[in-house]
């Protein structure tokens, strides 16, 4: 049976690979005939020198054009980030935050935390009523759901240290896209139409919402013009950081907050600063993994999963066999239990990073796993210590012609964040306050549990699952990878890394293949719809697993460096994601 299952999965991967390659070749050949550009673009692209993969074709084009001009990966990052704020408002943002991993050609890797912060007026019980019960929806929509945004500060701080092209020039494509407009995709048109009532409900002036069409419905190819957003970008071009965190933009943002029940003040904006952090580093199958540390849980959780996986012959067991999925699930139960109890902002909480990644502790977790039977999640506890530690996000990966690599995951949390546009400034605010533990033991919008480590405090950064990751092998760059997906981010990155290093897939296969997810509680394996054959699901159920199919998991945008040094960029087929390179 195992051989049959493996052959079925191999056939599926072959079909996905051929489909993606044909799409790329058809598009690339069309571009070559038109002779309009030197770079190639598509879902799957191979390049000799440089590559950009992002959630939207327009943003990818902006990034690769910066690289063609001689800009480095950080220059392209800044241009892509601001372009995504225009062309991908569901998650691209000025009003959110995120994390950056950056690897230089000499092998030095740094990480930048530009995660949002709780406002100065925030307090632990702010989303509870007088009886201590959670007030439904308060942390999810409206001005009170927003943390102090970090995206602009993060981009500018990285550019100040590593950028080579003037900021004004890097922001010009985003300004032009906002001012002159761009043609929306079919997925975007459907999204904007679906959210119309929600946008109107949460904004003061229904006639001044960029994504609400006053007459009729959005359709693919319609032009989206955002003049207020263009003006905001222009102020950043002219004044840099002060063009966002002070002056007119900051005043418009605070006025929007005060018009509702929000608590962000001008002092919050002026005080915000992003922070350089030490990356989480570890080994897996001879490769070196670099990922983000707290307040992201991604790096520690990813390394726990990979360190446990080294105790098993995952490659020999095969892709998506019952044995492999069972072991992945059992490891994920234990990792997400640790996450719920021990992970938070290290500036406010003593995160036991060393203990969580200790080889003996990892081995003890592995010994708890029965290779033939599922564990009840109620029996899985977090590490016991003697002391106290969108799904609408978006990711982009960039490699430049000199070998600099950037992996950035950024978010406004759930789709379109708090649903509140800053009137007169044209951008959406985040609803990241929901990523705190509003009350110990009460799950957030993604079903993730938390406790004291992630309790709300003024100026504290909320815990995140974002996992921007860079992989090197034999001292050379191997992979740049990351994804959106809320609680599924960690497991999606884990599976893509394992697909390449254990199952020897190329990046197109690694990204396109079906994904599964488990997060301790609720106690279900969540496979993407049609990701698992009935025989595999039946075998897992015999082991005691409960299975609940769901829609697509994540949208991985990744780059793989081949043995010959050639780059393979893969844009996830689950979305409008797009690669371009030369």
C-alpha cells in the first residue's frame, strides 16, 4: 500500500510541476516576443542573477526593475513593500508591521523586528467586560483593534543601514501606482465586492473608502486609483520617517482613532521604533537555518519542528504518507503547546529560548511520540520550567545579483486588518491587538491560545507566527522562504523546507504541493481540500487522528538556489503571487 500511495503522490507532484512550468513558459515566451523587458516573469521563473517573488505581479515587477538598475536586495525590498501597500491592500500595508531576515554575501545574517506595538494607553483587560468576559469582536474590528504601526519605520531603518538608491526614487513606483491606478485581478475584484458591507460598517464616510465602488461592482481589469494614499507616500518621500510618524499623516491617523474608540495618540507614533534582533539559528540535514526570534514564535517553533524531525527518516517515509503526516502532527502538537505558554515579546517576558531548543529537551519530546497512535492533545503539556517565558499576511523573497538575500513577512493581521481606512491618508489600519492574549486560555481569531507571556502591556509587541526564513548549505545561500497564513505560517514554512531537504523537490513542487496543519488545539489535522487521498485519511483515522479539511493553507513565495547557482523563483499557485528574475 505504501508504494501505491507514494506513486499517487509522485504523480500529483509531477502534474503540478508540469502545469506550473507550462504557465511560466507560455508567459515568458509571450514577453520575449513582445520584447518589452529584459527580465522573465511567471509563476515559476529561472534566473541567472536575481529574483523577486511577491504576492502581486505589479509589486514583483517593481522589485525586479530596481534590481535591474543595480539596486541591492534591500533597495528592492523597500520598493516592493511600498508597492504592495498600494496593489495588495488585503495585507500589504503602511498601517501594519512585520519582520525582515537579511543575508549578506559574506554569510552575515541580521533580522529586523518592525512588529506593531500596543499603545501607551493599552492594558491587560482592555477587551474584557466588567465580568471578565471577552467583548466579542472588539479586538478584531474598529479603531480599538489597532496597534501602533511599524512598517514605515522598519523599511526606512533597513534602508538607512543597507540601501544604495535614494528613498524618494524607491517610493516613486508606489506613488505612481496609487496616483495613476492599476488594473485589479479577478481575485481582488471578488474580495472587494465581498467586503463592501464590512468596509461601510467600520468607516465613517462610505463615499470615501478606496475599495468601495459607489456604483456597481468591481470586475477584473478595473482601475483602482488611491489619491489619498499617493499623498501619504509623497509625504514619506519628502520627509522620510517624519512624513508618517509626525505631521499630517500622524495627525490624520490619530484623528481616525479618536473618532472611534481607538487609543493611539501622537506620542505613540513619535515613540515607535523598530529593533534589530538576533536571528534564531540551527542545523537541519546539513543545512543552516536562520529565522525570526521573539516576538515572532516562528523561528523557535520552526527549529523545534526541524530538530525533532531529524530523529526520524522523513525522506525515506515519503511525502504525505500516513507515517509522515502522523509524525508531523505529533511534533506540531508539542511545539504549539510550548508556544502557547512560553513565547512572547522578549523585551517584556523571559523567553526560555535555550531550554526550548535544548537537544535533550527535544529528545524527550520525541520519546513521547507513539509511531502508531495519535496523542490526545489534552495530554500534551507545555515545557515545565522553574522560572517564568491572515490569515491575511504577505511575504516576499528577494535575491540580488551580488548574492544579498531578503526574506520579509508583513501583515495587518486578518484580511484588511481592522477594516478601518485612515480618512484622508488612504491606508488601512491593522487589527494586531487580537494577537495578544485578551484573556488567558481564550483563543484568538486563528484559534491560538496564549497566557501571561503574551498578555497586553503598553509598548509591548504582540506575539506573531510570522516565519521569514533563510537557508544556507555549505556556506552558500540555498533558500529564501516565507508565507502568510496566521497560525499555519510555521507549519507551511516547515513543510516547504522539508520538501526540499528531505523529499528532494524543486521549489515549484515544494510550494505547489498540498499542505496539512495541526496546532495542538483544536485537536484536528487540517489538510487542504483534496490534499490527501481517501486511503491516507483512513489510515490516519485508524491511528486515532481527527481530520477536518479546509481551504488553501498559506501562499508561499520562495527562491531556491540550485547546485549550479541558478535561481528558481516560485510564486504560490494559490494566489496572484508572481516571480520575476533575470
